[in-house]
């Protein structure tokens, strides 16, 4: 469903490349990839190539670490709070994803 949603938003005649790490759930044989999307797996053990790793680390460092969760629902509630707080800061998301070395060329 996620890939279908991305494909829906790709402009007619355009093609999207979706970068993904090599987590086990990204490689299901049952995965249906729309025609206007190409999946490009990142090399294994290269978090510096995956900017979303910085997003998760920022959320852990600022809103999710040093706590004891009382239940699964408590984990979900805190995670949703952190995600929504970050979503309200688009400038932060942009800076977390920047790679200085990628802009040298």
C-alpha cells in the first residue's frame, strides 16, 4: 500500500527511485512494485547513506530515551508524540537529512 501511495503521487511520465536499507521486511518476495517506481537498496551496514537514521536518532535522543515505558500503548503514545512533534518542525527534518559530502560535486 505504501508503494502504491508513492506511485500515485509520481507525475505522469516520471519515475521514482525509492532508497531503502536492507532490513528483512523490505525484501519480501510478495512485494508488488508499481511500474513507475524502482527500488534501490543501500549497501549493508551503511547508515551514513540513509538520512532517516539521523531522524530516528534525533527522536530517541530528544523525546524517547531515558524512560521506562509502562506498556505497549505507552510506547506507541510516546512514539506518536515524538513523530508529531518532529513533523511540526520541517526545517529540523531537512537539516537532519543533509549530507555535506553529497553537495561537494
